């Protein structure tokens, strides 16, 4: 640089250069085996409100190459939410007896240029779709077994206890699990109580088993009495118990722990979020039907005379 002007021009040019961004706010990559080692790759990224799930399948057949699927959302969806939605769509497609009606079955919009199943999933081999489904199911199980249990909010503490039938309908309560750790503190005894048997589906039972597997794992909330007792310090105090809350895309879990020997040590209440929405819509429709129409007000036309 020959002068101060040269230096200032160089300094200004640095400000004009494109700077690489810091990358996504969140990123996770996993590999799965379908037919042979690491043939399926799953990547999740989230940048701001944009979330993307990328699945790729590398076939053993060199003529097939690699098949890649991208599934995205613009509402800040979590990895768990995208995985659950995409897995449900792929499973629905693979299980559909009439694949031509898949778009109608899934409620897909033509606004996205989707006219039939061919436009959506038929470009993938069924081997790849089965590999994607297996990977997504494995991730769903892993997510459910590693739920984040936070102190329950003050306005939701009543969800830790049984309620009347109308409240159960409003909240979509499936039922609750009651249990204890026996005299030794190392045992595990539990009983299930249905609140709405029609909500106790096979898919719910599978999810609950995964959630309980996670809760019973080493170091987790319900491993044994002593582990639960220590974890209670992180819960929300309610009488002589402590409350926790966790959720999946479909269900809310409210756990009440009581660190007292010779008593029931935990109650786990599960609420179906889809049932909550359905009940709310039904009540709104019922209110609309029973509300009489409001008659328009009648106004008399008045004219003022003008003195001449």
C-alpha cells in the first residue's frame, strides 16, 4: 500500500466481501442400516423458522444410485415433529390399498402441484421408501425414549390429577398409569386406568411403551425410588408431590412423583392433543348451531322539513 487512501480502500473492500453464514441453528445427522451397512442417511437442519429433513438411500444396485427425499416446514418445526409427520405419510402410502387415492386420504393440497400419488412418492423405489420408514421409526422411538421432562407450569398442575368426564373430554385424557417401587425401592409395579378407551389405540400403546422405556432407563426419572427422589428437586412442587411435563407431536405427558415410601410413587396422565382439537371444533360447531341468528336492527327513515 502506497498511501493512506490505499489502506482505506482496502479496509472498505473487506466490508463489501460476502461473509459465509454461521450455518444452521440446529443440525443432526444419523446413519441407518437397511440391507447393508449405512445405506440410509438422515439429516435434520433448522435455520430460523425453516426446518428441513433430508433422507438419502444408497442402493446396492449401481443402476439405482442414490435416492434423496427432502421434507420441510416453515413454522420452526422440531426434528421430532417433521419425523412423525413424514413417517405417517410414508406409512400411509405404503399401506394404502388404493394408492391412487392417497392424496385424498392424506388431505394433500393441489396448491403444491400434487395431483396424484405418482407426483408425490412414486418417483422413489419401494425399497428406498421402506428404508426411509425404518429410519424414521427408529428415530421416533429414540425421541420418545429421550423426552425432555420439564417442571410443569402452574396453570397445568390440575392435569396431574383425575378430573370429571367433561374435563377429560376437553383435555383429551387417554388415561393414567399409577405405580410404585415396592418396599425395596428397586421394584416396579404399575396399573393402567382408561379414561377414554376409544383413544387407547395400538399406536398410543406403542408410544407409551417407548416413553416408559425411557423413564425406566439408568439415571432417568423412574429408574428406582432413590433416582426419582433426587430428580424431584427439579420438579414443580404441588402439595407433597412434584410435577413434570413432556410432549410428543401427538400426546402430552403429565407426571406426578411422590417421594414417600409405602405409597404410590407416581401417576402419569396422558392427553391426546388431536382429541383436544377435535373437541374444541365440535364445541364451536355446536355453539354455532344453537345460537339463534341476530335479527338486523330496523331504522325508521326520518326526514327533516325545511321552512320556506
